[in-house]
């Protein structure tokens, strides 16, 4: 075996595994850990059974197995074999088995003791795939509870090893120095123009790299579509061989991309599949388009989908290192040096952003809560709860949250639980639809949202292209067909279900009912709203199943859907359809609406007026209207609230009548008083005073009247309302009505602000000191008022005069 950098770390690694049974190995890309470590563990006789190595990608799994078998001068399937979805090459002699991560989960669920397995290696753990996180968590529990002899090894290129080592029970950390040649980095001089497509810019950069350098060129692009479009735009010298490398390719084509060029220069257009695990021969130049495709939970499809994002600095560094494996190299980056500072440091763990429905099902089958297992990044509790609710809707979990037999059958299929439920229920005929819904849309943008068009293209591509004006991604369609064949194996014969029925099985929360009106707006059974393009042929449909939405949380745009009949819905979900009597506030109509509805989730298949709705139900609904409109308070009600607040400020035990408190306690004080109130207009004319008064008992009312009376009684016996809204309680009255008043009017210990009015009821003076006013300013007021109002009394000494509202008697 050729000496590789990893060999220097092998003695320490073997010693750690022999002494403790677990370890974390850090080794940079190209050190040789993937193909050397399993063989060295086998030679050392460490494992009591097979060595299982997990790879995040099928191509990497097959390539690693082939390389190790080649090292042993054997064929794959002898000492070294592999298992990936849809393909297995192993034998009774196999001692090292390379598998993709999901296969380990299935093995653990089937046989928790991992009978016959002596060691599990998690390769490329820094990629933090959901399956790797789950697999390690389950293996750690198995090791603690059932198999203390099980060897566990996590291998990583860039991950901070300390948290992983701690998670594994303070596992020893072993590091290996890499061996690489210097790589010169060349950035763009200026940012890409907004009108330039990624593929166009990348093709130009590749052509420049080929012209300026020597050796093989590895180009990183986000996906198959970008790879094919860049390939179509390239204009390279005749001696350049262009290869593509992505996950969905035929393995022979993938192998050709990895092998050295037979003549001339090789240009490999690859996805992130080439970042780690794989060694591509002859590469001295890297062109990085700066994009990566990651799994993200897509609320629109209800499943995880691949989204295109900027690379992180860690990914860019790994890609750059590919140019320095065999000699000095050059890395061209499709961004400026200034833009590099804005890149994230590391990609997020998949568990932070992916759909957790599959994880929730695996946990239910394992019989554990997420908190019981050792996750490096614990799953979000709210997201996990939503996933469990969906599983219950699919019949995978029972009322107690325990997995059902149907749930166990779902877990065995390599599909999202939505699609697995559909396939198991509808039978083989649903396999093409399951494969179609799991893949990206094979029709070009601008095609109608009708799911039936996609199924039609899948069934008869030539006929479809002759009848329909829409472009079809042929590669995607062939991949979907191959997947459909795999999915159909072992599935029961089909039941006679329509396309709409099958889609409804997968998306029971996406059954859409057309809202009233001409606009193609739908309410979905899960409670969300959705809208369709007005010119779409399906826009007038009454009932649909939305299989893909754009994820807008307010009103999602429907990207893919299929019609379904009410009879079909009733046939599928009859047990979940029930009559409900509801009273609710309609913001749009400004009134309480009382209805009897036959409902499936949030959609009403039948709708009638509820004529004899109980008064209490109407009143409860009206409270929502009050919260939406706000409290409407008369002057008298406002004065009462101000009185109560004044008494509370002086330490009295009275109810909180701040606006926030009143709105928070509507059920307690307002509900009994609003019988018969149903509309905005009725509410706006309603006086809350009596309801507010009723909040005080007799003793509290007496206290309030004593400390903050509603009225001030004048010397003439008239009751003047006291306004408590300002800083001081206030009254307004004619000046002559206070003649003879020698003390200032008070509310408890608080002086009233008195506004004295002229006979024409215009303000003359505002004072907090009536005796002081009589002694000082009154003389000036008298002088002015006598001329204006000669028929009214203006005595020189008002303290000795009798109060009056009358004019002087005529002589």
C-alpha cells in the first residue's frame, strides 16, 4: 500500500480503540482515512465481527469499497463490500461493509444489538447529516445498554473534534497531518453583474482557467441542472475531455469521471459529491462556483427539498484543497476577495433545518424521546411536535404517540412518510407518483400546476411532447422512472384510486376548498390559505390537493396540485368528517357568524346558518370582535374608570381597570352584558358603564364614592360631574354658583381643579385655590365681567354673597 499521511496516525488510533473502544479521528481531505483506517483496523483484529463504515453518498460508498478491494487485490464483494439503496455487493466473506447512512438506521431498528457487527465508523461526520447524527446517537445507546464491546469511531475532515469526543463519553482524539501542495487562490476582480447567470459566468471562468493552467480541472457546481447548462456553454480546446459527476448518474459514468484521463486534459463538472471521500485523479485546478445545495425543510412541499445557497468558508477551503493533492495547484473562485468575508464559517447541521418527520418516526420506532439520546445538536422541540402531529394524521402513530404497525411499514420504505403512507395504502400504481413527488418538477417553469401533466409525461414522453408545449427535463424523468420501478418492488397490487385520491393520502393537510368569489383562492384542510394563478386551467376547481406550494406563510402560491371530488374525499376521510356548530367573529363582515358546518379539518364541505345558536356562544364570539375593534367607552364610562384608577393609586383594593387589563378580562366583566350584540355598529353604540360598575361590590362602591365621588355638590345642591381624566380631578361650573364658598372643594385629600365659567359658560378662571382666588384675582374678574354681564350679580365680597344662577331682578 502506498504510504499516505494517515499512516502516521494509525498506531495511536489503534491503541485508543483497543484501550477504550471509541475515538474521534481528525484528518484533512486527502490524508487517506477513508480507505486506510478500515483496512488497518481489520489487520489489527480489533473488531469482533464486521466493520461497518458509513458514507453520506452512494458514489463515495462504492468508490471507497472499490479502492479498498483494489488494495487487497480482490474484487468488490469479497473482503470488502458495499450496500447502498438499490444495490448490494457483499458475500459471506465480507469483513468490511461500506454503507450509506440510512442503511445503518434500518439495521439498528431491525436488530438493535447489531449482531455480527464489531465496529461502526462514521466517515465524514463533519457533514452532520441527519442520518449520521441519528445513527451515532442510537449506536451510543446500544453501546451503553447492550454492546459494550462495540467499537465506535467518528472521522472528520474539518469538524471541531472536542464536542464529538465529549458526546461519545470523552473519547480519545487523534489527529493526522495532511500532505498537500501549495494552492494559489484567484478571485474575481469585481462582483458578478446581476444580469449574468451563474452558468454563463462559470463557463467563462472555466475557459480562463484552462487557458492559464495545466492539469485536470475540477469544477464545483450546485446541481445536475447547472452542470448540464455549463457543459452546453463551454468552448474548450479539442484535447479537453468534459466529464460530469453527480449523484443520480450511472455508476459507470461516475467512475469515468474519477479515473485519470486517457489522453489530453480532463475537466470534471461536479456537485459537492467531490468535496470529500472521493479522490479524483490528475486534478491540479479547482473552479468553485460558490454555491452548494442543501436539504432544507420546504413548507411548500411539506418535505425536505434541496435549496441552493452560498458555500461556507469551510466548504470553500475543502474545495480549494482538491487542487493541491498531486502538485502545486490553482483555485479560481467565482466571487471577490471582499465578498469572502460575508460567507458563513460552517454549514449548518442538517438536523437544524431539515424536515424532522422521518426522525420523529425513527424515534417512535426506537421507543425513545429525543432528549433521551445523545444528539450533538438536539432537534427543535416545536418542529418535532409538528412532525409527530403529521405522523398521527397518517396513521403512523396512535393517540398515545406510539408507533403503529402501519408506522413500522412506513419506516421500512426509503421515502418521506407522506409518500410511504400513500404507496402502502394505494399500492403499486402509486409508485410513479411517489417517485415524482419526491423529485424536482420535471416540467419547465411556466407549466400549469396540474400534477396530471407530470404523470402524463412520465407515462408517455413522446406522446406528451407531441401534444403539449412544455419543456421536459428528460434526465429527471428517467431518474423518476427508475426510482418508481424500485419502489414498486414488494408493494401490494394497486387499488383503483384516482390521482387526486392518491395525492390526498400523502397530503391530508393540503386538501383545498375554493373560497367564495371568483379569485382562485383556497383554504387548506390544515388551516393555511393558498392562491393559484388566475389563468391556470385548474383555477375554477372546487376541491384540489396542493402537492407543492411556495411556502409563503400568509397565502402560499400553489405550484403543483390535482383536482379531487367530494365523493373521493368522503370515501378516504369519512371518519374524520364531522358536523361542527361554530360562532365566530368575521373581521371582513364586521359581525358574529353562526354556522353549522360539515368539516374536514379547516374546510367546510357543507355550510348552513345556525339559526338557534345559544346567546352565550354568540356573546363569546362577540368578545373576539371587541378585541379586534377595541373598547368603545362613553364619557361616563371613562370618568368611572378614572375614579377607580385614582382610588387604586391611593392604595385601595379595587379591580385593575387599565385598558390592557379590561381587554384581558372581557370574559369576567363584559360577557354577561352583551347578549344581543352581534355587529360592529351595535358594539359602537353600546355603553359599558353598567358592566364596569358591576365589577365593584357594595363595599368597594362605598369606598369609591367616598374617595373619588362621581359628582361635586354645589352650594345650590346641583351635582356637577367630576372629570378624573387629567392630572387633577376637575369640575366646571358658573362662578356665581360658588358665591359663599370659603373652602376649596376636595376629593379626599386631592383638591379639585375648578374651572369657573361666565354666565355665557365661557372659562373665566381655573384654580386649585378658591379662597385665594376670591382674595386676589376676583377683583379683576369682577371689573371685567360687570361690564359684559351687567344683569348678573358681581358682589364686592363673594364670600358673603349667596350662590345663585339667576340674573339680577329687573327694577
